[in-house]
């Protein structure tokens, strides 16, 4: 099975988390923590900064690792390093996503998270 290694930003502002809705691919419409693939020679933190710059036109500070999610989708195995992040500069402009929402602890369950991302929700709630 193909293994895909990605990073995800759990962007925090006060008591809210930034969630994005995929605008492309086979999982279009599902909700996720923004991020993307780690390119050769990049650390997970470098990849995350680059991906958020590309996807959301914003500069972030990458904080502590929350967890590494290992998830088997039908056609590939996903390994996703998830980090707490904060916006340093920019307005989180959607370049590749359909929609986005700021969710608090009580509304984190109100969107249809992608299967791998939903496994992180309990840890995110504890961190808020």
C-alpha cells in the first residue's frame, strides 16, 4: 500500500480552531486541518509553513506536535503529523479550499471531518 506523509496545522486563535473544507480531489467537500505533503529535504515544520503560505497566503508559527495520525484509506496509508499553530501574518485567504470556519470546543463536531482528521478531535478539544 502506498504511504503518504503529510502535515496538518491546528491553527488556534483564543478558544477557536480553524477548519477548512477541501475544494479538490477524491475527498472534495470533507473538512480537514489545512496542510499538505512533506517534500524531500523538508522537516515537517518547514513543510507546514510552506503549505499554509501556499494554501492560505499566511505565515504561521508552528508549535508543539499534538500527535501523528496513522490512518488507512482504501488506496493509501496516511501518516499525518499534526501541530498546534498560530497565525503570525496574513488573513487566511482560501486559495484551494471551498470554505472555512472558526470552531470552538462545542462546535468542533458540527462539520463532516475527513476520517483521519476526526481521530484528532478529542485531543484538540483537550488542548483548547
